[in-house]
C-alpha cells in the first residue's frame, strides 16, 4: 500500500521511520529540508501522486477552518480515488478522498 505521512515533525518522522522499517511503501511530506534515514521525502502532493493512505500528523490545535481548507485542497491533488485520510487524532471523522 503506497502511504504518505503528511507532516515531518517528531510524530510524522517517527511514524514514517517505523513504517519504513516494517517494509511499507512510505513517503514523508516535508516542507523545507528534512531527512529521515532511507525514507523518501516529497515536498508536495502533485498530479502524479497516487497514495492509497495519507496519514496527517499535526496537533489538532494548529488547525483553523482556513488551515483545514488548505490541507484538504492539497490532499485532493492525490490522484488515487480510494485514498483514506485518517483524521481521528485531529478530532474530526475520517474522510474518504
């Protein structure tokens, strides 16, 4: 399953590294310079993205309605229609993209 961890802070970096160790096809979305041992890093989701699972790792307190609108617009660029956006940790229900 092609998986993207969106957010390269401590939690996202840890999740990406552990999933990579478990042989998951993982990429980490990081704005700016970030390097996790052997984990491919992408700077944006584009028209060629085809992630089946997107894990957003950000504390819920950082999301305003405007932030969530921008995030959903960015995630919508992913071309795999069946991608899941598990957002329970961010205090909203999971969304099918």
